[in-house]
């Protein structure tokens, strides 16, 4: 099953500093057909104006991944962590037993990012935060950037307390990335930039593509494309 969710159909929220699109129900946006995909609960496409951002607010028992597409986001939390994550890189926050954080755009340009929430398999873990820079070169194949699988973490992926993985690829025109989706798994992918096909099905930039029962996934870039894919256990 391949379900393309056009960018124009996504939920929306906009105020003086935030322009957000919601792939799944979030905040005041509710769609009973878009409540998540398996353990994936939130995928927000956020544009944050310079000198603004999300002030301090709490979370608990959620794995929150931020993939920065343009600019940078500066993280601050109640554990004393602080750091800037820049375009093409990822940060992971384990909300666990509880954490308060702020996410601020301290740049002179808009910050654009994907905010992704995954339900953890381990409840009430010690809260934490980490970030990492990753190579930016285009090429074939997907790079694992965050994962709950030990083998992936051994290769440098950020840890998740969830049976899930976030992978990215930068593809040149005509470039391809292949992915094997195991039984009982679901995947959601978005081309942050560029048009693509997924097993021959076309999708535009920032469209969502939900995948179930597609054991072999082939992503082909029409032009230059930046792909973000999340693999999760499928809860139906």
C-alpha cells in the first residue's frame, strides 16, 4: 500500500512567527484518517521566523526527533543541555520521565525543519538530548541518523528508545535509494526538496508517502532530492 498525502492536503497552523503543516492530527487539526502511522504520531513541517521559536514547555514519554532543513534550531532544556542543530543534521530528545525544553531560531533567516514524534517502547526512561552532524554529499542509498536498533547505533546513529529508525538520503537527478521494509513494519517518507517516485508512484516536494506491505521500496529522484524516511512498527 502506497498512500501519497499531497502537501496541499495537510493540516495547517500559522501565526506571526510559525508556519506549520501537519501530516497527522496535531493541536487543533484533527482528521480521524490521519492519527499517525503505527508508532509514528507526529510529523510537522515547521517554518520558524528569525529571532522567535518555541518557548519552554514540557514533554514526557515521547521520542522527539528534529531534522533541520534550512537554517538552525537552538535547543535548551531543564537538564542544562544547549546546542544548535543545523541544516542536514538531526537532534533527538528523550522526554522519558519528563523534560522541559525550548527550541529557538537565533538565526537571521527562517528555520525550516521536520518535527517527528515516535511513541517509545521503553516508558519512564531518564530524559536526555543529543545531536550529531552528518555528511552532506549526494549519493546512492539511505543513511541511518537515529535508531532504536543496536547495530545502527554502532555505526553512529543517535539512540532512540523506540523500535524505529530515521534515515535520510540526498539524491542527484535520476539517483535511487532502495529500502527493505520488513513484515509488520510501516514507513513514512517525505522529500524535503525535489520530486520523486516511490515504487513508480509520483510524489512532489513535501508530500507525505505512507507505506505498508511494500517489502521492497525504490525511491527515484526526478531532480535533486533530499529524502527523510521513518521506519516504525505498524500498529494497524
